């Protein structure tokens, strides 16, 4: 930002920067409502403003973080915006560009931008106090990094709860070469959640009464209905088994439609965001879930969805009718609307009761029927980690057996048999390691081949202390399950086991060691942590540069957690051998055991956390620090960055 | 009286020391998340008018805590104030509370009782030690042991349960049992089990923070305590209609 210090140009007019600064003051004087609480609103809510598209290939991009009044379904609120809109502008780059992005903070608190899913130098990753100090009020920070990948990504604040206030936007990177799939037009679809309450108040309420937003709890009348349908004995034993664990089967989302209105490209369901098409066109929809705390189940009634990318990575095209998009993930799908009519894009919240909605239409102003909301889902015994205990769901085992045989033999000396004999208790005794959280197995016993599904495991004796309310007694692979509340509607639902990379990986080495982490929480106190230790009490997880790590996560909580590793790709071991898909964010279901591989090929401290904003800020966060190996970097240099770009 | 003042000074010093512990120290990296924030909670679980009782009192039971996930300073207050004259009783507790397991807090601190009115007033202090938390099957439970400044030992158990008729219409049955080792006539306490209270309140949560309610409360003195009351010509039990407001922030 060259003109940073020249507040006025030669003619004495107010410069852009001053305008931004004084604009805030004028805003307060002109609109008294900006000083009133969020729930006070006026009939004249500002109209929706479409996010701009900024071409980063053409030159530096300038972004200004500020406060802006926005309108949602006719109601006004104050958002933390990027260039004045929610979402912020769509940033477009081409693979091979150098991104130069000046970010000016006009807020009266620190801010930051994290480029979600981008592989970039550590200092550019944008996490305050991990990668850089943050951007102070009035300051301009310049992000500068090579763009070495393609696909659909997004960017957002990593400071306090600003992301909930609208501080996010889409980022689209075109490949240097050609796209494997052709399409005639594309739309970016940013899903998010908005609350007219202060998110800090939301957090405080959850700390005091974690069930504050759950208006779906089971009542006396639910008991009577269940007793008449399923019999009294079964109903009583169901209530006793949940009550005995002090768990609630309706605890699907911490924050529900009681507080949230769900947005599609910043517009409420009534505003009805509309994307145009010509009948017969192939339309690429780039779905991004920028919600702070909401999983969406996405479908377009009447149109099959062909998934072509996940997290910006090409996958073998797979056709489905609905997919669940966890916070922070992206899915690119192609639809072919053949008829000259409107189609509803329906993104239902995981706890039901609310949805984001938009329309694909040949013309503006059209709409199609909006589907009825589905019934509230309930967690099951499998979510308690009792699937194995109950003796009727060993699906994970069979699945694993399968993948063993289907797997392309990887470049490794290990035999598939060696994994089957592993002691189910192995790998748990170390979780007690003080503060470290990093558990190492595989030092003595060989690890199973890369790309395979993890074996089921019994939980060890360490129950992770007061920060954790329960454990998954039997953790299983659940990648082949659609997730709670899905799969019973008579249409296809995408599963992680449906996805494989478009091309096999060239460098598909076996892991050097395994790190096992338990996702832990105490819903009664709204505490969230990893291995029972919240971030401020934890030591970084240290890995050596050049190491190939198997990251195994076991979810001991009853909630889904979208876990995101910064700076390095994770390869999801879903049984597809050397075609396992690459992700920046992985959803971990309750009582699930999931494993991913990553190359520690980027030095420095990287954030690793749950992407439910309130879980992250409650402490479900770690720093993964890639350190130089003892004896220097020399012999590791051959494992450089070159194989880690987004290119295949 | 003077020892009470000494204790309250000690309690204040203790509280200040805990506050420093709670607010203090965190690593610089931790500034990335808000996981060591201090929250303040205030709640009037019961704030009710009892029109049928002889003194037509207003009764209250409230609590407040300040702290983080593991350590909190906890204040509790309960009592009644006649609406007819300056008469009533008050019990206050200041406790250090620590999360000892997923669902339980261990609490230790001081309790002060104060009787006031037209007759002779009385004040006493206690050391308080107890646990508070959520028992299996969703029972809120609190169990305390008290030792007064004269060495009298007493105990209390409280339990409550939320029964949902709708998401906002909730019936809360409640039970409390008190007992004492020594009799303390000044406070009308006999040795053995002293009294219990059974209540049920039906509240409607207009918002989570605010719920008007109506209910019944049955208090009964038992054992030696009941005998002492009878000897003084007082009743030993009554069931009353109550109407009040539950509020928290």
C-alpha cells in the first residue's frame, strides 16, 4: 500500500483511507442505530450488496476490514466486513501467481486473515500469536505468497469471534493447465450462519448454560409417545442409558436456529440468492461452508450433484443427491439443469429447524418449492462409542477387511497382515503424557499400510480428566456412514468412502510414526479440548521436518468436529490406497476413529483446531510445530515442497 | 460478633488470593484462543412471595460465580424477609470452587447465618465443605458439611430435577434435608435430622434467562428440632403456595 502515509493527495481532498476512517464517524452520527443493540432494528434495513470479484492476477488486492450495517431478510445488523460486504469479495487467482494482498484494519481491535487451505510460507498463514502478531487497529499488513495450487478455498479472520460477524470470503484459484471437467458457467456459494446476538454473549451463554440454544430436548410427551410406540420397557431403558451418562441425544449443534439465521452468499432464506443458468448448461457450483458453528446438508431437488472437487482437490467425479458440508470444507459440484425452470438450492442445518436457501433459475425473480424441514435427528448408541459393545454393528471391521484386499499395494515393506494383529489397547497408554498430547506408536510395532482404514480400538484407561465427560469405549471407522440424520430419505448421500483422488499419488510413502489425538469435551461445562487439555494449558505437538506422520484422531465426544490442519495437506485414509483424497479439514463423527497422513514439509508453528469457532475458542486447538531435525536439515532436503503443490 | 468480623476479613483476603490465581498466568500463544476467559454468572434460582405463610415472606435463593473452567469463586445466598415487619433470616456463603471431575465441583469456604427481627438477633459463622454437581440421570445435587465457630457440626443435601413438559414449560421438583450433630437452641436447631423441604415449581422460560413460576413448598421440622418448636408454641410444618421469578445472567 504505497499511499499509506499520505493521508491527502496534492489537491487536499480526503483520500480513500481517510474516507474509510471518517466514514465510520459519519456512520455513527447518521445512523443512531449503529450504537444500539443488535436486536433493535429499523424497517429500512440496508439492501444486500453483492460481493465484488477481485482479480489477484491483475495486481495487488486491497482489503479493508471494518464495521458495516447489513440487511438480512429485511432486518438490520452490524457486521465485521471485508470491503463492506458479507461475504467479502471473491478473490480470484491463477495457479503460479504471486498473491499480494494489502489488508487494512479500520476496526478498533486487532484482526487477521487466514487463507484457508492454502499451502504458503508460515509467516503468511495469518494466525495471530502463532504466525504473526496480528493486524493492529489502523495498520495495513501485506500478505505476499506464491500461489502454488488451484481450486475453491476461502479466507477468514482468525481473531476472536470475528468470523461469526461476517469476516469471511471465497477464494477461487484457476489451474495453470486445463480443468478435467468442462462446464459452461460457475457460481460461488458461500454458506454461513448469522446471529443478531453478539457472539461473545453467545459464548458466555454456552459457558453458563450449554443447552441454552437446544429447544429440541425430549419432553414428557416424547416419553409417552415413545412408550406407546416402542413399549414402556424399551423407552425407560433408553432414557436410563442416556441419563446415566448425562448425555443428551438431541445435542447435535451447540447453537441452533434459535439463534441463527442461515445465509447463502450473505442472503437470508427470504432474500433468496439467485444464480442464473441457461437450460442445458453444465453449471459448476463451488460450495464453501463459512459457518462458525453449522453443518449443512446440501441438495438441489430435481438435480443430481456430480462432486468433482473436495477442499480444492480433484476427485474422481461421483454422483450423489445430497452431501453434508462441515464448517470450513469446500465441495465443487456440477449440475445440469435441463428444464427452463427454477431449482431450489437447499442447505439444511444438521440439527434441522433452519436452512439456507437460494435458487438456480433461468431468470431473476423466479423460485421453486422449498422442501419441508426434516425431523430432528437423534444420536444413537453408536455415537456413544458403544457400537462394538452392543454387538450388532461391526461394519467397520468388514469395511476394513474389504479395503485390505482392494488396496493397491503401496511402496512399503510392511505386510497387510501385520496390521490385523495389532493389540486393540496399543497406543493408549501414552495419552497420559504430560501436556504433550502427542502419542507415538509405531516405534516398536509396525504401522499398517498407508491408505487403509484404521482398525477399531477399545478406549484405554485414561479418560482425559475433568475436561472430558465420557469416552468412546469402542472407536470405529465411520467414513462409510452418511452421518446423523442422513441416509434414510430414499436418495443418495455422499460418504467419505465415495471419494478418491483423480490421479494416484506419486509419492505415497508409509508413515514414519503415528500421532494419536483424542477429541475431548465436557458438554455440561462447554469445555472443549484435545486429550482433555485445552490449548492454553498444552504444549505444541512437535514433529521433525521431513517426517511422514499418521495422524489418528478418536472422537470421545458426542458431537461432530471439523478438524483443520494449517500449512500441510492431510491425506484421508479412506481405504483407497494411493488414491486417497487430500483434505484441509476432516469431519470426525462421534466415537469415530479416523486417520490421515501428512508430510511435515513446512517448517514452523501451524495451527490445528476444530473449526467450530466456539470449540476452537474454548480450547480445542493445538500448535503443530515442524522443527528442524537434530543434525540439521541436510539429509531431508530432498523431501522438499515440490511434491506438495495442488497440482497433479 | 467480633470473631465473625475477623472471619469476614480472612474470607476477603482468601478471595483476593484466589482471584489472583484464577486471573493470572497464561502462555503468550494462548492469546490465540479465548479458552482462559473469566466469566461472571449471577442467578436467582428462587425469588418468590409466599402469601400463605404467617409473615408473608419473600424468600430467595441465589448464587454467583466468577472464574474459568477449573477454578471459581462462588457466592451463595438464601433467606427470607417478612413483608409485614423487619424480620427474617439470611445465609451467605463465599466458597472456592474447583472442578474435580467432569460433573463435580469441590467447594470450600465460609458460611454466615444471620437472624434478625423484633426478637433477639443472632449471627454465627461456619466453615463449609461440600460437593456440587450433576449426578447420573440428570439430578442436580449439592451436599455440604458445616462446622460452626462454636464447633457445631451440621450437614445439608439438596437435589433437584428438570422435567420438561415443553421446551419452555418445566416442572422442577426439589428436595432438601438438613441435619445437625449438636443442638443449637439459639437457632432453633436440635440434634439429629432437623428439617426437610419438598417443593415443586412450574416455570415458563420466556427466554432462558427469565422464567416466572408458581409452585408448592412443604417445609417440615423433624426430631428434636420439631420438639423444640412445639415447646416454643410454634408450628412444625406448613405447605405453601409460592409465586416467583427465576432469573440469571
